[in-house]
C-alpha cells in the first residue's frame, strides 16, 4: 500500500504570531489526512457516520523537528497500522520541499456508537482498515503524565469548539493549552506533543482544568465528572 499523500501550502490563517504552523492546525491536517485515506480504503462515512458510528481519536503523539512557517509548502504522508482490538493505529510524516522531515506522528483511532457513546469492536460492525508497512520510522503514541502542583481554573466549552461528533474537537484542546500557558512559552520551539482523550466534553460542559508549566514543558488536564483529557507540550531545552 502506498502512503496517502497531500501537499499543502501554509496559509496565514494556519499560523501563530511567529508565522509558525499552530499546533491545532497541525493536528487538524493529521486528522483530515486520516479521514480522507480511510474513506479511500473503503471505511468512510457510508460504513461509519451514516450508520451511527463515529471515528474518534484516543491518543496522539508528534515528534517535531521544526514547525513549518507561513507560505511554506509541505507534504504530508499517512498510513494505517494493523488494527489492535478496538484501536486503529495511524502514522504520519510531514516533510518540507526538500524532503527533510519536519514532523513524525502517530495516533490511535477508535469507533464510537453515536447513541450509546461507547466504543465498538470493528469486526462486529463490519469495519476494517488494512494495515500497511510504513516506510519511515514509527512509534505508538503514549499518554502523558498528569500535571503536578498545578494551577486550577474553570472552562466552559463554547459552541465553536464542538465538531460533528457532538463534542469538543481534539485539536481545540491544543488551542486551550496555548491560551492558558505563560506568554514566554509561546516563543519557544515545540519538540513534542502528547495527548490523551478519555471522555467527551459537549457544548456547555464546565471543565475543571489543571495547568503546570515550567521551563520546558506545559501539562494540562481537564475533568468534569471524570478526567476527560490530558496533554503535554514539550519545548526545546536549549532556548
């Protein structure tokens, strides 16, 4: 199987004040590439969304050499791994116009029943995504540690953060982290991002947030009746 591949020019709306690709846009690119390729492999909306089955992300990790900048053209490749029980591994690689690796990332996807909001076994609903041999170095995503000695705050999920699955989109948690972190952290070069999603945050949900930030890391988690997410953004230690 050949990797799914798309070339994209970074627009001004994709970037932050430093002209770098925003993390939420990076993970949006990964998400859309996975959806498009899954559709091409025969497991798209006709077999999922139209039958009340929702694709969700449970874990994501990205190792970042450099975030692309405004007006730069990049190529994103993506391939699925072998299905693991209820989880669909997905691997990604972003390169610049010279073929230099910018981002190496992975995710675990799953299927959720729209009515029960519980995960489903893909073989029981007739959904399969063939695994492929990935031609670049890969890794499975791992969950980040929870914040320690954290600052706490409250956040109410706005309508604009909710996607077609009916909950806060996974990429918006990165926007939330960047909104809350100390301003000095935003000037640093990002080297790694880890995210875990263990619950849903619908529109109007009030989250209790825990934020920890030091010289090289920002950790954020959120709970409602239970913990819904946790994430880590790691920065260059030399800056």
